[in-house]
C-alpha cells in the first residue's frame, strides 16, 4: 500500500509553499506602483479594488486645508495640551513579531499605551527625529475613528470623505484616523479586510519589499 507521500511526492515545507506562492504572485502582478496625476473615477477605483492593486494619486489632497496649514506650531495651537493616546515601544515596531531575549521564542508584541498631552507628545516625536535620540519610540496610531474624537479640533481641516471612493463603495468611511510618528515608527506588513485610503499630509512613507 502506498503512503500519501509516495503518491504525491514528498510534502512541501511551509517555507517552500510560501516561496512558491510569492513567486506566482509576482509573475501575475507588476512590480511597480501605479501613479496617477488626478483622482480616478469611481469605476476606475473599483477596477483597482477588484484587481487588488494599490495606486498613488500625486497631490490628490493638495486642496485640503490640512495640506496647506499643518505644521508643528499649527497642530500644537489647535490641540494644545489635550491628552491623546500614545503607543510606546523600544524600537518603534508596534504590533509586530519580536524575539524574546529570555527564551528565544517569537511573540506578537503589542505596544505599551498611555495618554500624554499632545504638545509634549509632538515635541518628543520631533526631537527624536531631528537628533536621533535614544529611548522609547512614540507613535499615535489608534484606529478608533480618532480624527472625529480625540483629534476633533483638526477634523474641519480635511474633507469628510473621498468622493470617488464613497460613490464606488456606496458608503461614507466607517472610520477616519490620524496617525503621527517619525522615521522610527514601523508598521509590520499586513493585509486589511477592507479598503483603505491613506492621505499623506506631512512627510513621506517608506516601504521595503522583500
């Protein structure tokens, strides 16, 4: 009697299966990011959603008040010492797989969260970026519709929705979040089960592809 492995060959390791999956993905998908100089139509947006292809709209929010006004002085003037939730980690990699120095095992590590006065939080983020000071990395990263809650003082500086996305998806956004960090803030590679529109107001995101 033949075993399962005799009939189908030796079983693949998880790493081999993942490597083959990644190879197949890259063979079927272009390795460049689509860039647009103007906003897509709702139909064009849905085509991108259907094909699971991200894209960038250059200067797509340049008309927003936030794009024209937001800097450190303005943000501190609007927010003052209002308390905001802040994530703190040693290396900036919140919600990430880290290796424990005590037993060598890997764990999903959640950040330590606390509340700080906004002006103090922002000063820490800026000073660490400019002087690369050691210490814990602070990152405002809540995903609870915070722009309409703890950052509501800034909400009037952005549009309430993205028209072409609202029309295509048939609904207004479930949540509008504001994230503030610096180059030490790291988000692990992941996939969300819903459509996201990211609006970069200050600075620029960096990503690494492996």
